[in-house]
């Protein structure tokens, strides 16, 4: 494996973003780690991070697509990253979902350790980390003035990120439990929406596209 340790994820801006993205949409098994997503820009961003550590032939993609007569193909954006692509038909898929991953127990251990120590993340890269979380499981209304939220699978993770947001000046937040969906929502109140968008926009793919598309 190439040169990486936990400091790359907790002290470095790029690494912190990737950690946040993985915490939201991470894909892992006993000895593999990667990203599961429909957004090829996010998949590419994760792949470029991996390519700083591994040679190109180590990366793998499993593409799950809706049942159709003709098998869809991923774009050149991903096909130039790796030739190790396998397509699988899926009755559950409404659009193509890609699992981008690499087989590496050491890297998986580093990511899990960083996730467990997320409260120790450097204050300078909190916004990068939260931007990754937001790109994976967040949303905001198209006018960018309300309904800023990030979804979580458990309360503890939402509570930790609420604490981290306070450290960068975002104090007006709430955590809600959607029992039917079995998710927790970290909600930023309307008064703070403009502030958090300003903080995250330099790092967030989603917000950069939203700012470019909408006035």
C-alpha cells in the first residue's frame, strides 16, 4: 500500500472530505473499502484519492443497473480510471449505482480508526469533512435559503457532527429522528443556512453545482 496514515484523514483537507464522503456513502467488506454512489463526479473524486495510494489496476467497479435489454455503460469519467468494471442487472435499481473499491485491509483499518476518532479532527478541516458528509447524504432547497440537512444512520454520528459544527461557528442546529425511515437528521436552522453554505461551498461538489445552476 502507498503512504497514508490516519493523519491524512484527520489533518488534511482533501483527506477529511473523503472521510466525510465515506462515512456517508462508504462501501466496505472484510477486506475492501470504497464508495457506493450514483454520482460519477463523487466516484471520480474518491477514485483519485485512491490512485494516490494504489496503482490503477488495484481499483475495481461493480455497476448495478436496472433490468434492460441493453446494458448501460459508465461514462469515460470512470472508465479511464480503471478497466476492472463488472456490470450486474438489479431488479431494485432505478438507475445505475457504482461500487468503487479497492481490496485493502490496512486502508480499511485506517478509515475505521479515523471514523472512531472523528471528534479529534483538526478544526481547520472540519468544513471539508462536513462537506463530504453533505455531498453523500445532504440536501438544501434550490434557493439555498433553508432546509439544509444531513442524514445519519444513528444518533451518535449526528451528535458528533453537531458538536463539530459548533466549533466552526454553526450553533443553530437540531437533530430529528425519523422513526419510519430509521434515520436521524442534522438540520441547520434557516438563520444559519447562508453561513454553512459559505463555509462548505469551497469543498462541496453539490453546492458548487447548485450555486452555478441557480441564481
